[in-house]
């Protein structure tokens, strides 16, 4: 635990109510004591040291802090850690598996879907939620789904391309798996 | 940014939430989607002593029509629930037009319709929609429930008329007289920005004749404007170019926009008239095609 997280949880007056929560982050279960005002973004970054989740605007506009809660994208700067008690959180660190990058990550790499990379974790998680629900989106649907995530570098062109490429690869992968099934 | 300290309660029944609200004597806020409240707490515009999270109360995430046609939206119905409901366009066209224009797609995942109404932001979209539809909010207090018409629900910017020990549990829209039609148009500089102008129109038809009409205006006054007088000009008539122009002109007169970085007063009035005209003209075409 870093100092900032410790400061929030230990240097509080004795009458500050601390809540015990159990949350699964990227498949790993954590039981934690948190002050109610601890934001989910800070629990993830400072508490769990998963710094792939970026806090950009801190005012619910930019979407850089987007994580998935039970598969749905949520801006983690706009939710308290106590609210995810009993839920599953996926951060960008949860995308790649032992066998390599997630197809969405490959898409962003191959199609130059990032420049500075600050918005990228939020973009990729929002894209994951989209592709889980709609494996074959149109360009318009991708743009619509990503409209809550701001990027100040790319002009979005390559981000949209990355998601479309990832969608095609995921579909191809699913087809192969279906063909191989007995 | 951290909010001020608060104690957190997550009751599992409406009754328990009402009791907690009563015990907090006006120093509590209710957390539903939190997409407006949490940013306000972070900026310390809101510093409740107690936060009552109603997300663990089962049975509040519903939306749909009763057999008699009354359309009900529970306190935990998210914007996205309405956006993705394929039947909404037929049953509640004004709501169906507004739902995809609320904030941005990620905010719509969490934010709630009833929470937006309670938040009473003058720039909020749902207050105009519910006002145009003649909707109400249902509040539960220690002594039972009462319905408050949306036009009376807000008594100032970010202020509603709920008692400190009342919880808004539902919003509802009465059954239409005849066929319901309508639309919502919103001018915004970018996705997620507040409306420069938002216009909600709801019209109920018997054949081609208007039986009831409502117009709500967002972003052009210190609070949502219910342009009922402009809408009532249409009742008893068939929509035509003349009465559409009169209603649009009257709605523009009833708006009270202020010049700011989003546009001048004259520009915003012009947009109000344009949007009212566009929605009503499209309804006129549709009713004529049906007739």
C-alpha cells in the first residue's frame, strides 16, 4: 500500500466510519477496509497499485479512468470504492492474458490507436464492453460507443480503426474456436 | 479530489432508506447513479453528512407500461435501460429520443432518470421530457406515498420539493389520450456537454386531431421551462404550418435564455423555435401519412 492510500485509511479520526468491502479485481479477490469517500479510481491506483487506470479530468468528462464493473464501463473517478462491494472490476491490466495481448490491445498497437497513451486504457475497456455486446459494430457504432472517452492526440481515426480491426480478429478467433469444437 | 467525510449507509428496503433519511434531519443525500452527485461532492458543492446508497434496494430498476397505459420508471432505472429498450419508441417517443442524448454512453450506464429529476439541474434533459409528458414523481415518506407533478417538483436550481424524510421511488407518465407522438432535440457543443438548448415535445392525437400537447425547454432559463401555453394552442386542431409556427413562436417567447459562451439570447430563442417547428413538422407528416 502506498502512503496516500495509507493516509486515507489510517490517519482518519477514530469516529470515521470504515467499511469492509470484498471486491474481485481482474479475477483476484481483495478484502479491504476503506473510508466511504475513497474513490474507486484511487482504490485501484493507490490502494491496489494498478496504475494502468488513469485519472484525467477527475470530473466525469474524459473517460480515462474507465473500468468495467461486472462487464459494464464506469468512470471510476465517479464512484466510491464502497459501491463495488461484492462486484467484479476489470482494469486494463486484466485485458492481457498469460498467452499475450488481448486482440483489442493488438489492434491499438497495430493500427497506431494511441499517441501519448493517456486515454488508451479507458478507450480499450469501453471498446471491450462494446465488442462483448456487439461483436460486429459499424464504424458509427464504434464512434457512438466511444463518445464518452476523450482523446486529444489522435483525432480518433486510428482509435476507431483499432477497434474495428480488433472486432474482426475476435470474430475470426471465435470462428476458429467453433470450427475446432467437437 | 476528495469529497468531505460522510458516513455511508446502504439500506436494503425503501422503508429503511426512509428511516435513515428521517434520522439524518436533512443532512443526508441519496445516491442512485451518482453521476451528478459524486462530481458535486468532489467539488464540495455538496457535503452531506450521510450518503444513503439505494443501489442495494431490490425492485427499483423497472420501467414499462401498466395494463392501463401508465408508464412507470423506478428509481434505479438507468438511462441506458431506456436507450436500449426497442419498444420505447412506440410507447414513449419523447423519452426514446431523449435517452441517447443524456450525457455520454458511460455516464448513461450508471445515471438514473429519477435521480436526474431529483438533482434538478436547470440543464437537465429529463425534467423537460417529463414536464412535456405531464409526468409526476412518487415520493415515499414515513406516512406513505404521494405523487408530485413534475411541473411542481422543482422549486429552484438544484432544489426539489421533497421533504427531508422522503425518498423519490418512481416517476410516471399517465396513459395517453389517443396515440402518443413526440420528440426531443438537443443542441450541444460536444457529447456530454450541457444543452445549449433542449426541446421536448409530446403530442397525443385522436386521428389527426391533437388531444393533448406538452412542450418542455432545457437550458434556456434558471430552471426547466414548461411551455404549456404554447402547446395548448395546438389542442383540438390538426397540425398545420400556421399553428406549428404560432406554437414555436410562443415557446421561443416563453424561454428566458441568457447570452453566454454557448450562444446569444437571440440565437437560443431562434433554436427553441426551430426545434419546436422541426419536431411538430415531423409529427404532422407522420399523422398525415397514417391518415
